C-alpha cells in the first residue's frame, strides 16, 4: 500500500446561515471556485494531474444537487478529464471525502486527489431535500431515525450532564475560538470576496462573547418534541432513566453555518508534480455506527475504535478535534476517551465556530493540522458524528 499525504488544506471562513451572513450571497460554485484557485496558487497544482475530486455535502438539492463535486469543477473551468464524486454520510461527510481520497491514493488508483466539503445552509437549509426518513413520522419510527437534538438530550440524561455542565462546554468553546481567531491561529482560512455585499470575508463570524448567566437564560430546544412522545419512547427503551434532561438550547448546540474546505491528498511521488512538500501523512481511518437512539455519539465511537485498532490510548495522541455535536457529547467524550482538556478542541468547536454539515469534517481537519504545526506536535485525531449514529475518524502525523 502507498502512503497518502496531505499536501495542503484550506477552508473558507464560516458564515452565519442567515441572509446577513458573510457568505450568503456567494453561490456554492463561486465559493468552491475561489478555493480551487487558491489551492492551485499555493501548491502549483495542475488540473491535468488530478485523478478525482471528492466532496461531502449533506443536502444535495438545488444549487448543491447534480453532483456538486463535478459541477463545481466544470464551473471553475478545469478540463473534462477531471472527474468528481459527491458523498453524503450526514455531518461526517467531510472526513469521509478525505478518507475516500486517501484510499484511492493508497491503492494506487490516483496520484493526486482533491477532497473536502461544501454546505451553504443560508441558501440550502437542512432538510430542504425533504428526506422522508426524517419528515415521515411513521417511517422514522419504523427505522429508528431520531432527531439529533433529542439524542443529545438522551446522552445528557445517561451521563448526568446538567444544564450548567452543557453551558460550560459552550462557554469554553467560544472563549477558545475567540482566542484562536484573535491570535491568527486559523492559518488555513482563505478570504472570500462577496461582490453583493462588497466585502472580503476573512473570519469565522459565529463566535460570541457569552457568560454563564446569559447562557442560562436560553430555553431548551427539544423539550416540546420530547413531550410529543420521544421522551416516553426513550424511557421505555432505557428503564434505568427516571426522566429525560432537556439541557440543550440554541446556545450549547452546534451553530448552523455556511462554509467549504479543500484538502489536496497525494502519494509521495506526487510532489514531483507540485511546488510544495507534504505537510502530513494519513496514518489511520475508520468509520463506525453508534446507537441509533443516541444519534450523535458516532464521533466518540469512531475515535475510540480508531485508538483500539492501533493499540493506542488518548495519551498517545497530541491533539483531538472531536465534533461538538451538542454539548453533552463533549462531556461524554472526555469520560469515554479519557482525553485531557488541554488536548481536546483547543481552539473551540462547532458550537462556537459553526457547523456547515458536509464541510465540517474537513474544516476540523484543517484546524487540527494548523494547531499541530503551530505547537510543533506530531499526532492528531479528528472525528465527526452524523445522523443515525454514524461516525468517522481520521489520524494524521506531521512529516
């Protein structure tokens, strides 16, 4: 098997998923085209050397339909010889895209692959494709397709996560993200020009100044759906629980966002076609599926499985980027994986920085790589959760 290397990793800033957001007026084609251009400029990449483009996208409808990986490179003007593939494993899609690209390089199918993700939630909202497993209550019940927020409250109940515990996770995420932004730690960000607003969008815009007192004023988001029968179902399934704790609010849940990211993956020989040396190597990958009921715990399950397969513990890893798929998940993560606080999401997570679904995994990988390089460390793991308990993880080492 060949070794797969990361030659470069770039991303847009994350914008609010609202009309006033910094990326709202930029189409997904324009956004990806800006990143393709930047990748070419930074690495000397020639499109004729690209074997494939693989992008994650969770809501493939409208502008994001029609295989956005292929259509975006057609929009950008790369030759017809460059193929494209769009993948959807819910919110872990951005890591899966990178893993699939790495597998193509490792097996010798391609020498260079561009991987990443795109999601413009202000233009194509979540569930805009009207997925029946989520929208049809009878079908959802038969399949066990539970909503993410309900699963997060179940996790809070199982792990005794109080409302204050959840709010502390959110507060720390914002504090760390603000510190990273103010000190220019996010080196992977590529500024994006928004011609409609006539601005050059440079920074993640969802980070807020918060206090525990302010966070405590927010009302629970998922209590009502619990009253409509979900809580009763959970209590029937988990009789050891006396009640379901509804601790998650808009403030301690992942913020919806617009964003995109690209990762250039290749063999060692591919550097002969580029103007840069590789930054990191991909050393392990896995995907798994956690309990359908807890829904959003796949990142923890995938990270745990990755460590097990490689005979490692959390002490063998320098940094972790674990998807902040609701605050309770992070409390569970620290308990299950025994990760020291100074190793976990050290520059904030999706609660503060935003969650552009199909792009999130690749963006998290960029944050991990930036911080490993800044601290002169070696090994990192990134893991993301998706709906239905899905989870994907990836381990890298600096070279």
